[in-house]
């Protein structure tokens, strides 16, 4: 009789961890034991993460790109009571904000398992603050800056999931940082190994700000090629150092890493011919307009122009490669993040208070 | 022949193997480290048929780079080009990384991977026993290969084919099965922006 039908869950989960999501889905439909295993155990991801794109203004679906097959999938968001905007990935889920609320209200979402949960309201309500994620287990979220009816809110607050159901104040912050983080609200945050949360202004001239979580102090780090960078994004590097990917349109693209002395060391250059496929050459760039998008994690960096367009992918061990785009490129503005697809029910949604 | 270890299977058969072969099992290694006058280690949960297969695998993998090792991290004394014998290598060399461009190492690992795949070809019963043995004896490479073997049998097959291969009873109603496949049908539908 079937020994496989009673194989211990841990061993079975390991087998599933070697499979792409569509094979896991079919394995789940084989028998109840296998379904229970795949549903309850998310084994450590072995494949490359997927690129998840949420339309900036919300919508009935979000989109997930499978790098192994270079294929997009539409994931329905019809189970959501209100439209959401992506803020940052956290664990195997996404931190989002309510689109309809001008004050920041955060929601945890997993579009694969169709689960969501509201986070408690901020201690100090504010619009457009910087949001930083500490991706530990359980996770934490930091909010800094933002504006309210009374002006800028130079305050920092912290939410630790599962500990208490409210935000706690981390004290005041220098006003000039609050202003910069509010006016040019960062697109991503990086929690680095030095214990600081880093943000970068969302437009040029790019400025990088670091908040030391232990000492609760702020500092500014000049971006590399600060005056020339026309597109840039922060990424986390494998050694938990802060990384920055950026370039001048029509020029080169570079991956930098922040060293101990607050200096930037170039780690990789985008091969010129490949880069041009994404951002065109100098003459075209001015005509094309638009911005180069960059999304990355410790192992992978994606560069692209629009949703559905050709994408340049960098993996430290494999180098750079181009992923063919779709026939029609969409001009829908999107916000994207890297996420490992989950088919198992995420425990994070059952946090008890 | 180096120092040997005696292993006793669950059904009472005795296997004498070189330490280098047996010590691929972290469990056997730690049991041997304890003072044991007879150097005889009982393995009640593994029967002789499976243990002999496990030892065949370990024999092949002894003194070879692990299939997980990044090529750059292979110590030079394991490189076939450098006359692979671990014994006699100077201690200062043993921890130095080998060139990641060494073709001989790459070929050796690839050959080993091929051998592994042949070792478990098609026989899911064997894979099942090896998976449990690798878990019980804590043998990393064997675990990797058994898991890979099982995953290969699942990959690309539909639920009915999977049930046949793994001898699973379908305890779903047709409606339940349809529901599950429907929940993940988005994986089969590509989307064009």
C-alpha cells in the first residue's frame, strides 16, 4: 500500500519545495495527505522569486511573473473590500496601503492565498510617510515623517507584529528628514545588517537617508553620481549591505554597494547593449521619456520600463539576461515587488492578539 | 584501507565499511565519536537491503565533491586532476578553495549527478526508503538525490498520473478535486497585459 500516502510531512514538504508552483498544485489534488502537507508547510523557497505587480490605482487583479517560464499570470483581487496599493514585500506576503485613504492605513495581503488583514491605525495619523519593513519573523514596520493638517510630522513609530496590537512611538526625528521623506516619498526601504533602515528620495537629486534603529539617530548618505543619476532604486545585497542600482538615461547602469566607510563601491555594470534595450540610447531617451523601474532582492535585480515590456534580469551567479516582453505593452502604472509564490495558507494572517 | 566501522542493520546483518564512507552519515559519525569498544553501531531502523543501497551510494560519494558544493569551494585535494586522494594532503591546502573554472571538477560532479539519477531511476519504492534512511542517518547528498528523484516523478504530471506513480488512493470526491484544481487554475492561464 501507499507508503507515500503516509510519508512524514517534513519529508514530503521537502519534495514539494523542489517543485514549481503548478506542479505543487497538481500534487495537492492527488490525495488529502498531500493537500494538507502543501497547504500547511511553506518550505524554504528554492526557486527564484516572482515579480508581482499591482496597478498603482488598484484594480480587480494583480499580476505575477514566473521567471522560469517568462509568463505573466493574473491573480484576482475580488476578495478585497477596497483597492490597495503595494508598499513593500514582507516575508511571503505584501504590505499594502488603502488607496482610498489619504492617511496611511496598512494592510497585509497575500494574493496567492487570497488572504488579507488590516494593521492597526498609526498612533499619529499622517499622509505619505516613509514606510520601512524589518523582514524578520515576526515582522516589524517603521513609519517616519509624513504630513497632517498641522504640517509635517517629524515622528517615528514602530509596529511589531504579534506583540501588541498598536504602534509605538520611537520618538522625534529631524524635520529636514521628515520633509524629504514626505515630499519625495521613497519607493522602497532596505533594512541593512548595520541595524539601520535606509530610504531614498523618489526623485533626483537622489538622497539616501539612514535611521539607526538602536541609537535612533539619522544620517544622510550621498548617492553615487548624485547629480547625474536619472533613475535609481535601493536593493538589499547578499551580505546584508545596502545596495543601490541606478544610472543616467542613455548612459550606463551600475549596481553599487555601501561600504563600511559610507562610500559606494561599484559591484556590477549593466552591459551597454543590454541596457540600451531597456532605456534606449541618449537621443531616444529624451523622446521616450518614462522612467526605468528597478526591483530587487538579495539575489535578483529586475530592470524594465513598463508593465509587460522587455526586462533585464541580474543574478549574481548568472549575470545579466534579457527576458522577452509581451506583444502589447501596457501603460498602466504599476508598483512591483519580488515575492515567492505560496500555495500554503499563510500563518501570518492568523496572528492572535 | 583506512579505519573501518561495523554497522548492524535492523535485520541483524553486519556491514564493515571504511570510515570515510560511513561518516557521510552525520548520525553514524557522531555515534562513532562516542567511546564504543566494539566499534559496532546498531541501526535498528534500516534493514539490510536498504542499508546496502545506502552504503553503495556513500561509497560512490566518498572523496567526491558534494553535488551541492559550489565549484569554487571544492578543496583542491578532491579534484580528480590533482589525484583525488585525501590522505596525505597537507593541512594548509585542505581548506583552500579550488578554482571555479576547473573543468575536471565540473565534469566529476556532473558525472556523479548522472550516476545518482541512474541509481534511483524510476523506482519510487526505493526512493521512498532512501528518503527515510537519509533522514534517519542524516546524509545530505542522499537526501538531496532522493528528494530530487521524487520531485522528478511529480513534475509535469496530472493528479491521476501522480497517484499511479506513488500508489496514492484518491480520497477526494470528483467535486473536491475539481475545486482544488480550480483554485490554482490561474497557474495554467497565461495573461497578456
